C-alpha cells in the first residue's frame, strides 16, 4: 500500500523486500508527524514538551538557558537533519546529543516553531529589550509620546506592531562585548566585534517607527 507495488507472484500477501517497506513507512510517518504538530492538538502536546525543556536549552550564554524548539531547514526529506531553534536569539543550532543526528529535519519542517510562537505569545520573548535603570524615565516618555501621536500622523504611517502582538515574555537582551584589560575592542581591530546590531533589540515601539 505504501509503495504501490503489485506482487508478481500469486501470493498477494508476499512482500518483495521488507527493508524497502520499513524505510518508506518511517518516511511516511515522519511526514505525517510534520503535519500533525502544526494542528491545534499537536501544538498543545509540543507546548507541554517545550515547557518541560524536552528539546534542550540554547547553548548561547546570553540566552540564559532559553528552552528551544525543533526545526527543519527544509520541508523536503533527505536534505538535512533536525536543528534546534532558540526563540530568544532567533538562531538555529545543531543538537548536542547524537541521537538527534539521525532524525530528518523534514519530520518537523520549517513552519512549526514560528507558528507555535505566533499562537502562544506567552512563550515568545518580546522584541523589545527591557529598559535599563538609567533609561526608564526616558523610555516611558518615549512610549507616552508614541501613544499620544495625533490620528492624522498615525494614519499616514500606520504601525503594524502593537503591544498585544509582541511576545509577552521578557527577553534576554545582553550582547557579548569583547574586551582587553577592561577596554572594549575597537570594531576596526582585526579581532573586533562584527555586526552586533543583528542581536540588538529596540527599547520602545517608537524606535521601530523612526
């Protein structure tokens, strides 16, 4: 039934090669699993596993042991093994355990972790970084100014983001800074930091609209 093979012998129950059927059955089960985990019932079960840390924690130090989600780099089987996606730094990592190195990434697909975080906003870290103590007053004023913009201005430049659509979990927004004897390494030095802005988070929504 899986391979659509018609036996050449009179015995219709005889299977030509059991190894072919087993590998095809495993592939079929994995692709069904890819579709199941993006259903409502499947995501609820995966959320329970995520809450218990079944998929491990992010190896990045400044993510502070953020739980990860399984992710595939492709929806087509046979291209790559499963990876782990960190919702905080929004990057993928190779699982440290060798038992995951034989699992096809297509069995989880590229949609699952991002769809789950869209549906369960309580689990998603916010895109806004926490305000430092020295910037709390300034940040509050900026957010008040953003909220009190005239309707004419906001209609010309509508904002697609709102507090309700952001992740509700406080993110880990620290970024590693290379130092030598306590002094920051210049960006122009051969060993200096490169493109740290990729991991930067805005403090207010007004920074995104500016």
